[in-house]
C-alpha cells in the first residue's frame, strides 16, 4: 500500500484510534497479530497479518465497516475507485519458523 506525502502522522493517529467495530470485524474474520510498517523514504506501507484457519478472503472487502474505513482512509493513501487501498503482492524470498 502507499501513503500520500505528508500524512504519516495522520495515518498513525487514525490507526491508534482504530474503531472498536473494525477491530471486532477483523477478529470475526480471523485476523490476528496484525502489524503495519511504513518505509519513510518511499511511503510504502507493508501489512502483516496472521490468519485463522476459518479466514475467508471475500468477507472483509464486502463488509460495510471495512468499506466505511476505506472511505475514511482514502484521503491519505492511494486507493482504487471503491476506496480500497491499492495493494501489490510481494514475493516471499525467505521464511523461517
């Protein structure tokens, strides 16, 4: 994902104040241990989530609370026409358990 220039403090503030209903939806979906990292030079955001076995990848993008969050965040990050964040998949090059 990509942050717009000058919004790093606002991005962190909004996530520090994440809505309880969004936290609940994420938990219900099977998302846990969720972190987002920012590369301050490129403004690239990297999200890491551990997912439960019951996780359904179609649930979150269609949930009204998630859509509301996307609209709330659309002014400070690159988004698609539906306000979902523009994301790019990364190729795993190393993993160690």
